[in-house]
C-alpha cells in the first residue's frame, strides 16, 4: 500500500535539510500558489524556515541558470524548480517546456543534486489552477525524499 508519509529512504524527515527554491514569475498567480504549497509542505516535513532559500526569476527558461547558481554556491541538500507554462497558439510552448525541463535535468545531473521539477506544463489556465497546490506539495516531498536517499547512498559508501 502507498504511504504518502514514506519514501524510498523511510519516513520523510526534512529536519536539518537546506532546500533552495527557484520560482518563475511568469504566470505569477499559479507560481505563487505552487510556492506557498511547497513551502508549507517543507515546513510540515520539518525543514526550518531559515533553511529554505527562495529566489525568483522572470520565467521558466531562467529557472535552470538560477538552479545552477545555487548548486555552484553549494550547501543545499536539494533544489526545487517552480514555474508554469501554458500552451498558446505557437510553437513557443514546446520550446520553453522542452528547454526548461532539459536545463533542470542537466543541472541536477551535472551537480549530483536532486531537483524536484514542478514547472507545470498545461493546456490552459484551468488545468494549471487544478494542479498548483498538489504539485507544490509534491515538489517538497520529492526534494526531501531524494535528499534523504542521496544522503543514505553517500553514507553507505
């Protein structure tokens, strides 16, 4: 049976973790709701407010560069990418969705740092609104679970 309070590394526990969040401002009502849900869940999982570093960038394409800057700064157990890309009438949606996603993945792999990608890609505003709270909470849970898993992996060496 699935237990939302447990991850692969056991019960989710964010105590002592340092988490960086990069939030895109484009579609700000959605990204603000994502961030609020994410931060509330991080705190519920035991991450101290002073150990959450939250920065803002213009849009989803700028998220990977900010994630990279945080990764280079060091000291984070996990990072979280928050944004919202809503399909329009042009190819721009695919470009932004694909490139931001690839950039987030690349930063995580290059720096061996877990990054929870909660850059929503939706067909319309209604879909984004329907997902904003759940995906914000999910991002927090993924970040904590992956930070725990990587810590266990390092300890097992």
